[in-house]
C-alpha cells in the first residue's frame, strides 16, 4: 500500500509516495478512442500516413476524407487511430496558432516505418510486449489500462468493481473529482476489449465477409487478462515465458532512468522493480519468483551490465551506466535476433 501526500512545487503538484517516490498528478484521460480497442494494422497505417504528410483528424472534412481514403477505415475510427498512436508515444500532435501538426517519433519510425521499420506488422511477440510497455509507462494521462497495470492490486475482479475503484481513485491520482462515471465505464470497456480475448461463440452461420471487426486486439496475445465468464476477469501475476529478455531489460532501464534520472545512482531495489508504478513487475504482471528469474537471466546474459546482489537482506539490482545511456540498444539487439 502506497502512502501518499501532496506537495506543491511551483505550479506543479506531485503525489509523494513513501518511501519518497514522487509522481506527478495525472490528467484524467478516459476518452479519445471512441470506444474502439486497438486493432492490427492501425499503428502501421497511422504512422506511415503521418510520415507521408497526412493528418489524422476527423474535425477537418478535407483531411478526414483523405484519411478515410488512404487508411481504409471509417471516419469514426480516425480519432481512435490517433489516440492509440499517441498513447504509445509513436506519434505526437501539436497545435500552433490554431493549426494542428502531427509527427512520427523515433520509436514510431523504429517500429513501423514502411521502409525500414523493425516490425511494421507486429509479427514478433516482443513487439507486442514492447507496445504494452509503451502504453502503460506514462504518468501524464490516467486511463483505465494505466490505472490497472500501475495501481490496481486485484487478481480476480468484476468489471463493475474495477470501474468503481478507478472512479474513486481519480481524485487521488488525477487531482480531480470532475469525471463522469459513464465515461469511466466506457474506458474500462475499451480497456478490457483491448486486453482480454473474447470467448469463442460456436454458430452454424459462416462469416461471409471478414472485416477489421473480426479480429481481436494484438494485446490479447499477451494473456495478461482472461475473461473467465459470468462477468469475471482474472489477471494474476505470473511467469511470462514469452516476454523476451531484451524487452524486459529495456523496461528495466527506462524505469531506472525515470526513477533516478542522470543522478548517477546505479542501484534499484527488487521491491521497486516488483511493485512500484511504471515498474517492469507492475506493467508485465510478474510474480515475485518470475521477476527473480528474469533478473537471473539478465545477469547471465549481461554479466558486465547488470548485477543482482543481496546485501543485509536488501535485494538490489545494479545497472551499468553504459546501459542506461542508450536503452534503445536493447531493442536493436532484440530485432537483430541476438537475444530472442
């Protein structure tokens, strides 16, 4: 259980979580996807549409018509594509003097560029794990999925209970109570449709036409949340054998940098990695033993970059500063096949 207090620093408020970790109050962000879960092909289409000077916007009829024609989706899906790309830090939007501009980030080009993207069609499982990490490694906007993977401790839950928990926690995490319960419900629905596989329904009718609606979100592949029926979902911490070590190490380095910045601190505790918001243990829903196994593998594969020590009962991970200087090297290793 985190104990929190509010501190005011200039014009920015922070929640201070014991034993001293600070998190900025997040902006409630329960809309933008228009209730559409992430779909295969959307990120590739959106990134390259923007790269080719297109614009993801349904507000401007001309740009909306262009996007509908180029992307092969309905007008109501354009905003959803924009939402998921920006939530995963693959693209960004800025408005200057009333004019909207959009650009592709380095990570967006690295993964989805049509010419030299490492995995534009999400064919590697590691890419889906990375996408999941990018979506949840954020303390700017509070969404249902970020709440669940960073702050919720439920293992088996009802959708209504998760909705109520999130609604009650908005004031603590986002500093506001001005949120509509129905809006939160829709965001929870979208979150569960994005992460939990729909139970198969047997029918004698054959589907005559396959559309984008026929496919589930790529994040369902990770099996982080299971729909067990009767309105119940299960999301227990566990081993994640399909999680590539290089992707785990990338998440570890990003968390350490976020935690300590360029302070020169090399250590991060096992407890931080297991249970603190934005940590690999939280985001990947790792059990305590699973995190230990991942760290053992990390030490064996990167003996000069990572050390796993137990001093006076305090388990700590020591990370070489060379690894922290450029975590994207770990992604390059994964896509080069060196450590898959």
